[in-house]
C-alpha cells in the first residue's frame, strides 16, 4: 500500500472515530437520565406490605438524616449502627 494511501486511510479512520464518539456523547446527553426525572423517588411503590412500608420509611429517614463530623461519617465510624457487622476493610483483612 503506497504511503499516501495509508496516510489518507489513517486520517479517515481517525475522523470517523471522532465523529462516532461525538455522536455517542450527543446521544447520551439527549436521553432522559432515568425514572428519577419523571418520578418522585421519596414515595414508596404502590402495593407494599406493612413491613416493606416500614422498611422504606426507615430507609428514607436514614437517608435524609444529615450526618456531622461529631457523629462520625459512614458506617465504619458509627459503630453503633453496625450491630456487629465488620467494616469492608476488616472483612477483607479476615477474609470473610
């Protein structure tokens, strides 16, 4: 293959690759992100049992709680919340 043809082929492939990447980026940004755009995710799904409703309410309250550095940040720091469950780093260390 002559050098000039090879150079044009490489340039054409590079231009095509850039076009495909730009098109993919445009396509991703033009699509709705998820159900979060159209639904209020702080409401439980319909048809939950009373236990599931209670679990949802407990989880929502825990998620909405603002943690400070005085309370500790994260489950590994807040040992009272763990109820005996080791931190990820500890689990790795003991091989569990």
